[in-house]
């Protein structure tokens, strides 16, 4: 059978597509890339993904000439690079120009390897045939970021020649997915390797508190963070903060080892629904480092209620940027994960409907809200729920708060089983109505005493003493 020329080309396209996807699937380390196209089409989402004051890497570099704010950031990057090189040369006792040339040459020599750490469409944005300028840009951005991470201090912004508001805006910009720099670049420019570079990442995350007090220690096992955002995500989803599910139920058969499957449909609506049947929300009773890990969730089901332990969450003006960029990072096609952060946002979205739910969590010590109001925080959680990849799928058997991670599915399933158990709800309602406070106990005993006295009075009226 003789094929026409067009048919040959079409069949070749099939083979090429297969080879492209096979090559992408072999990538073990996620590349520096833009926010996924699906999220970029959402204008409300993308405003949290573009730098306002400082750009790092090639994606937004060309915007520096058209944006006055980014021009200011460029000036600061040159200043910090100069200071970084000066400090570097003090340690090796060489001229600053020689140090700068040495570091720049190191990047030029490995520019091909560095380019492979960025997504192809990122490098094609004016950089493909200009390796020398790309090397210079990576040199300045890498040195300035290392200097920033080393010297960031919210109490002393002057260490970076910044005002406090400028420091916070630049810190916010450096969290963005499209502003990340690869670890390989930072290791080439710095004498710090391995855990020492992780210490810089940590110092950045806690706004200099780690270096100032030396009391913040985070150990991430078996994971070499590829950039700042990946490092922070690793802290939040650390598998060493185990999630426990413990059920104490008089209605469950002993020896029943039934697996916790997703029930498919959740009847509880928010945290107030859980409170009404006696489920109390508390922060974890664990050390501070573990108390912020999102995997640190535990649910205990009891005959008279339940106890849901949630990680401590702090919300400020930077939080909406960090959370949305975590969502974007997990949705990147070469990030192989279980959508742990997206699952956590989904889980919180299933607990929070409005400001009243935020208030309950705030009073329980789980949430510290530094936004303008509880309503703003509730809106943030609900908006995050709308941006999750779970909402892209057919929702016939699930509520809209669907999780991918098995950890959260287990806890949500246990809560639903507790919530939908009629006997347990009756017992919890009775207990919380009559025995939850000293006054309700006194009122119950008084009513019981009145009932007994009324019975005795009736008895002796019918059967008087002879």
C-alpha cells in the first residue's frame, strides 16, 4: 500500500508526539517554568504570580525595562551582588573583580547545563542565542538572592539597605513560582552546599529568625529542595509528621480492620456542623516545628464527641501569594506529587464557609489571622478551593472539596462516619446539651431533682401514710 506524502507527515507527527512525552516523563527534577496555562487564563489568579518589585530568572527579566518598580529591584540586585562578591573575596583574599570573573566564568562554563534547568519556553523568551547575557543575568540574580537570604532580618531591614515595606514586598516576590532560581545555580555561586544551603532557605522562610536566634531547626529527610518554594512545600508536607486516625467506638466490632475508604459524599458543611455534634478543634500537642506541618492532623472519635487536631496556621498579606504559587507548582506537568498542598486547601475549604468558621478556628488556637478580618480569610480559603485542580473533574460522587492525598481522605472519611452515625450524634447532642458546662449540669440536676420530688409528692398523695 502506497501512502501519500501528507499521510507520511501525519504519521510522523504521532511518533514525534510520543517521543516528546516520553522525554518529558524521564525528567526527574522539575524545571523552572511559568505558571500552568490553565491558571494563567484566570486573571484573578495570575495577579498573585507576577513580581511587583523584583524579578529573578529569565521569565520576567525583559519586563524590567518597562516597569519602574522592577527597575528599582534591578538596582538593588546589583548592590547586593557587589556586597556578595566583596564578602566572598574577603574569605579567599583575592581582588573583587577577579572573584566576580571567577564566578561568572563558572556559570558560563556550565551554561548549557543551567539552561536545561529551565523549561524550554522560558529559555526561548529571548535567551536561546544569547548565552553570555543569560550567564550575566543568572550571576547577578543568584548572587543577590544568596545575599538576601543570608542577611534578611525583619527587625533590621537596613542590613539590605531597605525599608521594612520594601523588604516585605521583595520577600513576597521571591516566593513566586516564576521567580525561582535553581539550587544548582546557587550551589555554583556559594560555598554553602547541602544542608548549609538549606539553612539559608530556612532563614529566608522565617524572615531571618533562624540566624537571629538560632532556635529554628527543620530537618527534611531524603529530599533535596530544588528552590525556595519547593523547600517550603517540603516543610509543610513532611512525611515524618505522621497523621494518626484513632477511633474509639462502642458500635464498632472488635478486630474490624476495614480500610478507610473515601465515602464519596460528605454531609457536614463546615466547622460549626462539627462543633454541634461535639467535635472539638485543637492545635497539635507537638513541638513547634511539627505543629506547622500540614500532615500533622489527627482525629479521635469518642462516644460523647470527637477531637480534631489541626496544624497551626498563620495568615498575613503574603499568604495569598505563597498559597497560590504552591497550587501552581503542584499543577506543573513535571512535578510528580500527590497534590498534598492542594489536598490540604481542599480539606480546609471543607471546614470553612464564612467568617464564623474562621472565628471558631481562631478561638481554638489553630488560626492566627493577621488579615483585615475573618471574612477576608474565609474568602481566601474559598477562593483557593475554587482554584484547585480537583474542581476540574466530574463531581457526581463527591462534594466540591475533593482531595487527592490519601492522608486527608482518611481523616475526612473518619469525620464523616462520626458525623453520620445517628447514635453517636444523639449521645453527643445530649452530652453537649446537659453536661458540657457546670451550669448545664446544675440545670440538669435541678430538673432531675424537681422531677423526683414531683414523683414523690404524687406517690405520697396517692398512698398516704396510715
